[in-house]
């Protein structure tokens, strides 16, 4: 008995669901109207017709108006695939030399000649090669330049360029290691 009643209730619910799925535009005037857009179609070859030229122009302008709605105009807008680096960093006109391949922390100060008109320093790279530095010598990956050589220190000024293109400078001291007797 309960099986028969549950079957009837299920059939009644399905029938109400099917009746409720009808087109609401006929029964309800407060429902929003559906907007249907035509999909763009391939252009067919022109067929000579006896239509008036005004009707053909109106049909063509309606097709053009629909194309304007469906097109994206990128003029004046930022390219979404372009990186945030807006300005290109400054390029050096002079060659940087072999010490530009290393970070300043990788280089070791071996010795300094400082009590002369032209102070100089001896620096070694990780591969064991030695280089003599003067004031103005390029050094390091960040466009560094030697600005001062003193008795136990080499002062290097590095230039950094951030993502907006702003150039900032940083002074880095390179010292002789105390284990070397400096």
C-alpha cells in the first residue's frame, strides 16, 4: 500500500515539474525578455535581387553593428601579456670586463697599495685568477665601480635598477681578511 502511494506521489511531482518547465513569456509578463544574438555567419556570395538598395544598406548596417559588439578594440589599452618592467634599464657603453661575471661576495681582496698617487688593489676571483683594480674599475654583477681604495678597504658603488626603472646606488666595502694579515 505504501509503495503504491509513494509511486503516485512521485508521478504527481514529476507531472508538476514538467508543467512548470513551460515557456514563461506567455504566462508571466514580469519575467525579463531573453536576448538572443545571432552567431556570425560566413559571407555568402552576393545574389542579385530585386530588393530596394535602402533595405540592403539597412541589413548591412545591422550586420556591422553586431560585429562591433563582438569585437575587442585593444587601442589605448595595456597589453596584458607585457611584463611590468616599463622602462628598459640603462645599458653600459663600456665593456664591463671579466670581474662583472661575479658577485662582490665571491671576490677576495688579496692586497692593497694605498700610499701613492694611484692606489691599487689585487683581487682574486673564485677560479683563482687575479686582477689589479684602480679607481673607476668596473667590478661585480650590479654595474659596480671602485670609488676609493684605502689601507684595508676597497669601496665599491653599485647601481641597481628596480622594476619601475628607478636607479638606486649602494656603497659596498670589500676588506682584506684578517686571516691574511691585513
